[in-house]
């Protein structure tokens, strides 16, 4: 491939923001513009640092997510770019993780999700991929797919807890706006 990416770090939207509540549109074809977007999203995610990022979080309402849940020092990174990702099978077994989100900085809460999921997606190679994920990968991929449907991890929490976090984020946004 002759395409040489020039990556940039994109600003990440902070909750509450209407774009985080929108359902993203399916991707029809892999274009150079999408390849560039994917590179920028990976760069933005690694810079944050985070283990996943969905296009809604940078204000792009297209169904594309990036993730890399390799956390061990010295282990090879595994950047994954998924377009139109969907969970096609999930386990009855559940896993609980203390989840966070780049759009909800420094707030964490336990969320229960299926422990193992099979995901199908369109890759940057134009091919359909299918893979089973467990552990942190399973949680992360479900969290990111939720973003594409306008859903945040705090939507799984009880209303009071969710409102408390939202108020904190509103305060944070006011502080950021003031500079
Ligand atoms: Zn998130």
C-alpha cells in the first residue's frame, strides 16, 4: 500500500454531549478517508491513554471503533480497527469490570456484561472478520459497540449514581470551558 498516514490527535467529547447519545451510521465502503480516521483514532486512544475509542467520542457518527487491550509491559500491541462491529453470540456467563470511559474521565463503576462474545466486523482490508473475545477484550469491545448505539457505561448504573456522575462531568466541562 502506498498510503502513508500522517496521524493526528483528535479532541475527545466529554459527557454530556448530544453526539454521544446518537446512533452512528453503518459504513458502506473502506475509503482512504476512513483509513486516516482509523489511524487518528488509534493515535488519540494511545495518547489518552485508553484501551478503546468509538467514533461518536470524536464527534463522527459512523460505525467505527478502535481498541487495544494489551496492557502488559513488553507485550506486542494489538491495535484493532472494527467497522460495523456486531456481537453475533454471547455467553450466559457474565463478567464484572470496573469500567471507565475517555468521555467520562476519572469515573469508574462496576458493569456486568456477557463474559465471552463473538464479534463480526468489517476490517480495513475490506474483509469480514469474526473473533471470540473474553476477559477485558470482551468488556472493551461491548463498551465500544455500545457507544455506536449512543449508549454509555453509566446507562447500566442506577439513576442516582448516573446523575451523580453526570453532575460531576457538567462541573468539569464548566471548569474546562473557563480554562
Ligand atoms: Zn467509552
